C-alpha cells in the first residue's frame, strides 16, 4: 500500500481537528452519518446550507447573540445552563442537533426532537420582574427558530453562495419549518419574506440587559479547546458584522468596520479549505 500523499495527510489532519471541535471525541462521539432516509433529500437547500462548516459556525454565533435578546430565552439559559463554564459544549450540542435533524435517518432525527422537547418541558421559572417563563412557549420558540434560520442562511449567503436563488432560500425556510413545528414553535415562517416579517413583529418582545451583554461577551470570547485564537476572533468578527444594527446596539457591540472585510475573506478561505478537506462538492 502506498503511503498517503502530502495532500491526503493534510486533509486527514484538517478533518480530524474539525471533528474534534464539533464532536465530543473524548466521550466517543462520532460524526453524524449521512442518510438517504433523512427528513430531507440530499442536495436540497437545507442540506446544502447546513453542510457549510464555517458558515454554520458563524451563523451559530450570530444566532446565539440574537436569542439572548429575548428575556425568556435568556433567563432559561441563565437558570438552567452551565454556559459560563461550558459555552463550547452548548454550541456543540446545538450543532449536533442541527446535524442529526438535517442529515441523519429520520428515526434518529425524530428521536433527537423528542429528547429536546422533554428537556424543554422542565425548563421554566420566573423573570426578574416576576413574570413566568417556559421553554415550551410557542412564541419564544418562534424567536429562537427564526434567529437560527436567518443566521444560518445569511452566513451561508455571505461566505459560501451569495447567488443562491430566492426560490431555494424560500425552500430552506419551508424545510426548516418542519423541525421548528415539531419543537412547538408558532408562528413559523415558510419564506424569507415571512421570516423578515416575523422578526419585525417579535422585535417588540426583545430587551437589552446587562445579562444579555455579558452572555454576548462570553459567546465572543470563549473558544473551543484546540482552536486557534485567531480563528475564534475571525468567526466572531464575521458574526457581529452580520448582525442587524438594532441587535448590535442592544448588545453594546460595535460593527467591526476595519476587520469586517478581512474576516469575511478569511471565513471564505476557511470554508473553501474545509470543503476541499472533506471533499465536499
């Protein structure tokens, strides 16, 4: 057998490093196996968008920042999460849920949704003003979903495929709606225009706070073990640049005018490198 070529050796190293970041390798967690019996067909918009490793990381950070502006979502994290000690773990669990529900066999996907629903049923409490909150509230779940869907898509458009046809963007929302409804979200957008209208409506539910700004700084400052600090800064800069202006203002963040373009170029380079490493089309 011939020894691996330098290119194959580099591919393996890159793939190994990425899998170590996205999967709990120490606990024996393996990457998600792609299935032809998933909830969504191969090469459909949701599978194309969610296959972009770098864009999903940027979109995931953007999504978390947006979600923390919802007082109910924020309080649930503060009361029922160890995010301060394990921010990477939280991001990794979210990434794995997205991967399972997008790419794995439909039975595995439905099982993951059921597990999340069971967890959400136990997440409840009281806001500082005395108002009760619950992770099963359909309107709160609607904000969490639309923050995720728009963030993943905007990052994909910015980093991977700027010319994605609007018909495919709308189909992405229709496909992602299947998961959102199974999780109890309501209302759920089925087109990009629906998503923009829902964000405009739900903005009245949002609020700025010291806690939200603290979580934002934690999201942007913590990095996965083994990931270079420069990579974490680049991903964070790209995510903040993609935030809507109102969100940056509410979180006390400045638009990275100087670093935005280099970060965008760097994320595109990383994206293409990983597509090469994983031999993605």
